[in-house]
C-alpha cells in the first residue's frame, strides 16, 4: 500500500478534469493488482464486510466489571427520538426500582407530543424575533431548513419533564405516527413554514408583537390539532396501579403527569449538567457554551455545555456507573459501527487498506470539515475497568432487541475518545475547577454549529 505517498502529478491546465487526467488514473488502477482484487471483492460483497477487522471483532466480548441492568431494551422505531428514549431510560431505572418492577417503561409518545408542541412555539417565536432579517439570512435560512425535528438535547429533555411531567407508557402508548414520524413532521413543517411567511408578511405591514402573537396562536392551534390526530390526546390525569415482581398489588390512584414525575423521578434533575468534548481550536476547555436558538421551551433555561478534555468525560462517566447510575451521552454513532455485531471500535474497518487512501482526520478536523457531529443519544449502563481505567463500555440503545446483543452494544474505549461528544452527569460529581467554570457566562455559538446537531 502507498496511500501516504505524495502525488507528483497535479491536475493540468486551468483546473478542469481532462482526458489525460482520466487516462492516467485508469492506467494507475490497472497497473496495481491490489486495486483489481478489491474491485472484484467489493463488486460482490458489501465494503464493510471486506474492511471489517476480524482481529478486533474476535477480541471484543460483552462482559463488564460493572453492569447496571439487563432489562429489555426499548425501540424508537422510525423516529429520531433517541434523546428522549435515552432520557426516559435513565429515569425509568429509578422508577422501576421504586415500584419493584423490571421492564417498566415511561411513555415516549407523551414526551414526543409535548416536545413537538413546544418546538412549534419556539420556532415561531424565533421567526418573530428574526422578522427584521432577510429571509436568506443564514440564521433564518438555517431555522427554516428544519422548523421542527425529532432531535433534542439533555437540557431540553429536563425542561419537558419539569413542565409537562411523565406518564407510564400504558397511559399514552405508541401510535403509528409516534413510531414513524415522517408524515407528522412533513405536516408540521409545512404548517410552520407557512406561518413563518405570514408572520414576516404581517411584520412587513407594520404589525406589532401582540398582533404577531395572535397570528402565532392560530398556527399553534392547528399544530395542536395535527399532534392530537397523529399522536392522541395527552392525559391531564390518570389512574395508576400496578403489581410488582413479588406479585404485590399497589395503587396510587389519580395522578397528574407532574405529580407522577415528582413521585417517581429518583434523581436530582436540577443537579445534572452537560459536559462536552469539543476539541476545535475555537473552543476552550473549561469554558461554557450555548448555541443560538437551540431549545424547545420558550422561557426554559438555555442549553449550556461545559467543554472539557475527553479524559474528564471518561472519568466522570466511569465513576458515575461504578457508583450505580447510568449515564446519558451523545455521539456520532455511524462511525466505525457494526449494528449486527453491536460493537464500536475506532479501527473497526480498514477503509484505508481497501481504497489505498489515507482517510484519517482528527476529531477536531472531522467537526470543522463537516465529517462528524452528534447524531445519536444513548445510555451507558456498564463499564469494564482495568487498573482504574475504562477498557470498554456497555450501552443500552433504543433500536430494539433484534440487533447487537439483544439491543445492548459494546464500545471499546478508543471509540469513546474519537466519537463520544457529550455526557450528562451530576454537577456535584465534577472536580471543583469544573464546578466553578459552570458559573461563567456561556459563549454563544451560531445556530448551525455542530454542537447543536443532536437537536436536528
């Protein structure tokens, strides 16, 4: 292989791709037996199967020195609700223990309903705030490109629980549209873009904020109607009773969603903070950051991150799990990932060897050049610790139990360093200098910054 050798012959003329260039490329390909071998292999077999490093596969086992749960995993189906599932999976851990049950689930559909309703209002408020800008202003265009999505961040999840509470899955079960959100999102997107047009038109005609919010309310009524049609009516109260694992019957009676959350959320939500590893030169460790127009509930605390070294994320996640608590995290799940085997390793595929090309970039470079961003949120439920350091991690995904090890994945620690970007942990677990840094005024990043990508 010679993918690291410099290219001696640049493209000719004024930069156009010429026939002589193409002839040279073809000659180089034909003269290298390795390339023909790879062509034969990849023409009949998926490239991932060719590039998969069997030594890494056979070296990975699923045992962990600390494993918190082996419960049945959840399934977000054809939706982007990973952040909600990961958050609810964290909260159901304590709720199930309190109730004395194993496979209890909180309603993901209920959380989705209120997230969509709140996001519709958040988007329209942003359109009012930006009404003086041109429609092709980068921030306006970014928001219009995806007025409402399934994604979100930890702080947005906490804001939902604080305002709207929680309900058991039995009180608002899944519907076709909660598990297949494309149709609902298309309807809401069309409604919100039309409403944005109308708000901008009203503003251009001299309407004041009160008039704009009257127009907004009409659009929100239609959004609510769409949500009820697709997802059902969220309960304002419900009658709760259950039988535990020991066959003992329990009855709480009638509860509101907020009362249910207050009773069965066993962790201090207000103590949780988001720690990120953003290695770009423009991002400083020990500083707090926020992303403009990133949120779902108007009036909720902003989404704030504290940037730290990746070793700090490792140490905090490891200690939290060893102390008996799962960890919510965000990552770029598609990198060096095998769904069937349920494993991640930073060198799982040898694409450089297949293509005889150096495809490597640093974590910072992948962010800067749009090759990586946060795409998925999950829950750490186990860690394998050797000599005080994490060797691998156990992950509860929300893709059902037909893939991986009944839906549980194994992550080698080298993958953590390259592709994990964010964790949510207790503020009280942070070292003193990081706790102090949380009190600084956050740097505001633009709406399109990759640190906000999980909400897309």
